[in-house]
C-alpha cells in the first residue's frame, strides 16, 4: 500500500514540476515574442512582402511588422464589426493594387453612423503610399459569431473569405492596419491597432511549483504519520 502511495505522490510531484518548467519555457518564449513585436512596431517601414515571400509570412516571422506599399485602391469597401477605444463601429477594408499583386488595407475605424455615409467609405483615388502594421488573416469570425459572406456580415478580417466575396482573385495572405493619419480629423481613423499579448505564464509556473511543494508536504506528513504508527506498534 505504501509503495503505491509513494509511486502516486512521485508521479504527482513530477507532473507538477514538469508543468511548472513548461510554463517557464513559455514565459521566455512570450517575452521574446513581445520584444520582437515591439521592435517591429517601432521600426521604420519596409516593403510589404510580395508573392515570392508569402510562403514565409507567419505570425511569428512577420506579424506587426511595420510595412509600406505604394499603389492605388481598387473600388470597394468591406465593413468588419469592431469595438475600439472610440466605441463600437466598423473597420473599413479596401483592396489595394501594388507591384503586380493585390492586398487588403484596413483603412481604419468608422462609427456606426459614419458607416452609413458612402462618401466616407469610398477609397481615395490616385496613387498613394500606405504605411502600417502587417496583420495576419483572421479566418472564421469572432467568438460565437461566424462570418456571413452571403449576407455581407463580417466579424473578423478574414482575408481569403473577403477576397472571394469581393471577387478580388489572388490576394496577399495578410492585411495592413494603416498608421494614424497626420490629419486628426481624417475618417476612417487609422492607428488604432492594439498590440497586447496576455502573459500569465509566471503566475501559472508559480502555481504548478506551489502545488508540487504542497504535494511534497502532504507526502511527508502522510509517511511520517505512518512511520510513527508502525513504530508505536
């Protein structure tokens, strides 16, 4: 019986310690990710990846990279439900033709009232240089809300689905969140990207290690009591 208890406690303690070590490793990974993203966000803009580079564009390698493109907007604007520091409203996504390919540009935020104004939603004409943060596609939709392309109701910035619904052909697997415009009254409002990564790995690690210590203490009390009982006999 004691042997089974000892094996059980040993397994339990080893499991808690392993989970704690895993969370420490995750903590270092998250801190490295945050540092890399901070460096990308504040770096001078670089050329947005072209088709030859799309295969290597991932969250880890490119998300939140500060990029620039030059070209012109194609007609059309897709509204994606948004909730920002300015309240509820929509992101305005428009196709943008540059260097022989098309990508989606999130031109910024409009309120629910502004979304009723076609003039505000229409992309500007002419050649433009757009700078902003590279964001990866958000497929599917939001929590408990699926995108409805047929009904033109969008809850996430799903690049592939929006491109298919708008018949844009092949587009880049990412979109760009534009920087805030020099004109503070410009609409849509850019520069509202929230760069935040939840980092509770240290708390998780301490919790698992604490449970491991509690298991050690419990095992010590149990086996000491058992040893005293046997000694008394």
